[in-house]
C-alpha cells in the first residue's frame, strides 16, 4: 500500500516542482521553460531519420507526441523517485535533483539563453525535493509507528493526503498564474513575429562571394541570430511593446525630443554590417558575432537635438536600467555608421538582442555602446555621468582591440594531412572600423607565415582567413599553432597578454594539435 502512496508522493512533488518552474520561466523568458527547452533540445539532437519517421507517423501531431512522451517519461521518473525515497532515502530526492540539474543545463544551452535560464529548473527542483521529503516523511511515520497513538497510522495517512492534495491544488494555481505572467511576453513575441520591417533607403554593400571561405568548423562570415552570443545583466528579458516604446533624446541639447516607433519606421533607414564584440571575451573566445543591422543613424538623431559644445558623452539607457557611455565625437563621425538598430539579419531584433531597438557602434565594445531595449539618449559629459560598468572595474572607454582567432583545427584535435600533406588552418580576425590587412600563422617556433585573407564588406566586420599548413613536413607529434593579425594602419597584434578587465584581452591565440 505505502508503495502506491509513495508513487503518488513522487508524482505530486514532481508536478508541483514543474508547475513552479513554469511560473518562474514565464517571468524570466517564455523559452526558458524547462519542458519547452528540453523538448527543443530533443528535436535538435534526434537524428534526421528518426525525425522523418516521427513526421511520417504523426504528421503535425509530432510535437504533441513528443511532449506526451516526455510527460510519460517524467511521470515514470517521478514514480521511481517516490518509491526510492521511501525505501532508500535520500536516493529519490537525489534522482529528482539530478533531473532538475540536467534541465537547468539544457535550458542555459538554448539559443539566446543566459545563465538565468537555469532558474526555473533550479527553483522547481528545489521545491520538488522539499515536498518529496515532506510527503515521504509523513508516510513513514504513518507506516512504521506501532507506538503511534493512532495504531494504524490513519491520522498520518490523512495528513499525507491533505498535504498532497493541497500541493496539487497549489500546482494548478501556479500553472494558471504562469499563463497570466507570461501573457505580456507572449504578446510582444507575437507583435515581433507579425512585424514587417521597412526596406532600407540605403542598402548595405552586398556580401562578396569571397567573404565566406566555407571551411567546416570556421565561424560563418554572418552569424545567425540563433547562435549570436548574448550578454546582458537582465535577470528577465525585457519585453517591450513597440507601440508603447519611444526614444527620448535629451540632456545638453538645444532641442530635446521624443521619437516614437511609428516615426522611427518612417525615417530613411540604413543597412550596415557590423561585428559586435564583448569586452569580456578571452583571447580565442566566442563572445563575438557579425550581423547585418537595419537602423537609423544616431548621428542624425543627435543633429536633430543639437548637442551643446562641452558635451562629450552620450549616456544610453535601457528600459531595464542598464547604461552605456559612448563618446559623443564617435557617434557624430560622418563616416561611422552608428545605428539605432531595429533589424538584425533581415528580421526584427530578437527579443534577447534588444527588441524593438538597440544601439550598434562599429569599433567599440558592446558595454560602452550597444545598449539593448534602448529608450533614452542623454547627451552629457564623462565628468558628470557614469555608465553601468564603469564603477564595476571596467574602463570608461572601450575601443575594440585588434584580435584574431583560430577556429580550425580545434585545440587538441588530431589532424591527418591530406594527400598533398597539407592541413587547413582557418579562423577570423577583427579590428572593427580600422580593418584587418593581414594575418600570419606561426607553427611551433618557426617563422611567421602569411595566411590568405577572405574578402569583406568593409572595415567594420571581421575577416576570415585560411592557411595551408604543411603538416606532413612538420611530422608526427604535437605542434603549436599561433595567429596574429595586422590592422589597416599597419599595427601588429601584440603578444603581451592581458585579461579582459578592464578594457579587453590581448595576446595571441595559440592552440596545440596532434599530427
Ligand atoms: N540593456 C542592456 N544592453 C546591453 C547590455 C546589458 O547588459 N543590458 N550588455 C552590453 C554588452 S556587455 C554587450 S557585449 C552587448 C551584447 O549584445 P548581444 O547580447 O546582442 O550580443 O550588449 C550590450 N548591451
Ligand atoms: Mo560585453
């Protein structure tokens, strides 16, 4: 009998944990739901033939079948956890906790995820474990207490039923609440999906065919939105309805004004490719991506407002309070496309990347320029205003540093030379707004050898490069590959190693491979 009650305890505890996880997910970001994230991860990882089979069997019901299967697996796991907790505590709780940790890991690995996407699973599983321990505790008192005044433990059984019943009701309430909490975010997501962006008055330069070398494992010239790195301080992704959005331009200006979404869409928009990089990127890291942005030049907005002489900074503010301090003269440069962007790679900005509007400034790290969900530009002075990261140990100014990275082969990869004895080495190099003019590769302690540069639309994006390495001549065993770039001004990437803080990492990406 108590085995059945234990199974019930497991199911109710797991269901309550999941319900609360859904509620937290609705608050953090709709896609952070552990159930949805796990389902999406399954879809992404099952082999193609299985996917085809599922579609041919179930047609458009394939998603429902997937969620149903997951439900059955979860229920079976919950039954097992309940029984285990009764017979071999604390292994039932451990099983539950393990599922929660896996859920948290899966959620943080979804496209556009941040670390906070682990929260729903962690909070849910924390609650599930506490409930499971409490339920089973009641059961055990009820079944193993001959000295218990009630004799057969009926009182504790009643307490157990009361507790599980109330929990089940609470779980139901949590599910309802999660629908309500998530409604705003879903509405904004729906607005974004139906939005048609205006075509640019000034189109971007077409990407030359030679910009992408097509080497397997090499970062593509354009980074898809789904895999574009994401960095922000937002515990919950701000969801901003364009209909209520506006940008306030004020501060040390002659003519402060407010720009609405409708007004912004009516302006002549510009398209421009810019590689965005994070100052926190380590040498060889991947906190960098290249996209086609659609937006309106910030220079024009500032000209409309008329900045005062003496102003030297624009403090941009996000709806979530984040601020960035950008040098005013950079934003006013006639030949630098600093954009109030609304489009990314031909789509409205993804919600995680700043929907409906953000800034993008070629040549500056994101933390001093690329404010997402931007609602305010305040013309001010570095002496008077302080941006979010400045008192937290990061430099007030953040020009991007010349860098290069080896993508292929990977660190510790075992490579086999082709029939000609060569191995392809390839990567990317960047010096936004200055441009990259050369890349060289060094094998072990040999001479620096010139790599072939791919084409690019201009100096504001990274450039791919490739190098044919005579690995057969190098011989079997471990070898070191190192890269350095030269910018369009002739400056060579420094070998001096510096960490990301306070103003960007330096050094040369170096990997070790085995032939
Ligand atoms: N509102 C807001 N905007 C922000 C940030 C932030 O924390 N909050 N982080 C900045 C940093 S540090 C970087 S590197 C870029 C990253 O932009 P992405 O997430 O679109 O790649 O956004 C910038 N804009
Ligand atoms: Mo960043």
